[in-house]
């Protein structure tokens, strides 16, 4: 019974760790997308400041 309980706890913590890892990956991907978008916005602003039609 104790071993069964331990195995259930271990499985639960492993699943939790896997879910946290997936969440971390998703947050990193989102941060990368936000940085890329910020770069695009910055580039457009620079072009418009220089009087060029970027679009």
C-alpha cells in the first residue's frame, strides 16, 4: 500500500514537472514571437521616420 501510494505521488510529480516544462517552452516561444514583433514594429518606425514607404 505504501509503495503504491509512493508510485502515485511520483507519477503525479513527474506529470507536474512535464506540464511545467511544456508551459515554460510555450512562454519562451511567446517571448520570442513578441521580440520578433517588436523588431518588426521598430523597423517600420525607422522607415517611416526616414520618409520611406515601408508597406
